[in-house]
């Protein structure tokens, strides 16, 4: 059973995912052209200020967004001690697919195409999920992500994929280049000049938001 409650960051929703229930925040603008499911990075949550900033930009551009926790409270407590779950890409991808199924069953989003936005390890999880259900995921964007963690799933990604990396995030640039070569779908890689891993430099996150909005507006129509 799903629950929708009015919340300061949109609607607070409960998403069933196997044996657990995960919380998320859903915003669907009037006449939305698609909905984007966010996969946050390692050690983060749906309250990530950077992801919220990107989501707000997408909402202003007529796209729906769902920011969700990928771990339950008890799983989060375990992960804080072991850091094991945040790097379990297959596990995280499964959680995204539960959320995608929930979007397809929810009145506000069931008729909208779904995109995935992943940051850090969430980039790998988003691509792994897209590879598993190519007919259900229409586009992927990775921000400062680890698409390499999707490993052998990369050639199976069919949807248009955009990789965004900071120009000063040198190790992650190389990992993204390696993953990019393995992708066989429509693809692009954008390097934001002067930006480090968290895109904290002036104007960097705005550029990420613009690139992300344009990609999803093109492929979620």
C-alpha cells in the first residue's frame, strides 16, 4: 500500500521494495513531460543539497522528480558501520527498479517516461538498472558518477546516456572515459571546466542542471 502525504519538498511517499519500505519525495509539475528518479551516491540520502538543486531545476523545466532513500533506516545503520551496501550495485539497482515499478503504478506518473539520474555510486546503479529493463528506462544521466561500477552491464544499456564529470575530478574522468567506451547506446560525455567532484565551484552545479534538463527534455518527451 502506498502513502502520499504533503511535504515541504513535495509529497512524501512510501515505496515498497521487497521486505522494506523506502521514503521519497515526489514532485510532478502540471503537464510534466517525464519523471526523473534520483539515485544518490555513497553515504548520501534523498536530502542531498546538490541533488535537490538539480531536481528543482528539472521541476522548473517541466519534469517530475522522485528523490528517494535507497536504504531503510536499519540498512543505513549497518552501512554506516560497514560501507558495504553503498557499493553493492546490483542491490541498489534492484531498489531503483522497485521505485520505477511504483512510478508506473502511481496515477501522477504512470503515463510518463522515466529517466534515471545517478551521482557517485548511484551512477553505476542507474546504468545497471537501465540495462536490466531497457524498455522501461528512457534516459540516464550520471553526475560525477561511477558508471564503471556497472561493469559488464554497460554494453546492455539501450537508452540515451549522458556522463557529466568535473574538469578537475581527474580519477573519475578516467573511470568515466573507460565506461563511455563500453556503452553502445546513444551517448555523450560532458566535462564541466574547473569543477571538482562535488561541483561546488561557482556556476558548476548550474551547468550540471542545464545539461541534465536538456538531456531529459530531449529523451523523455
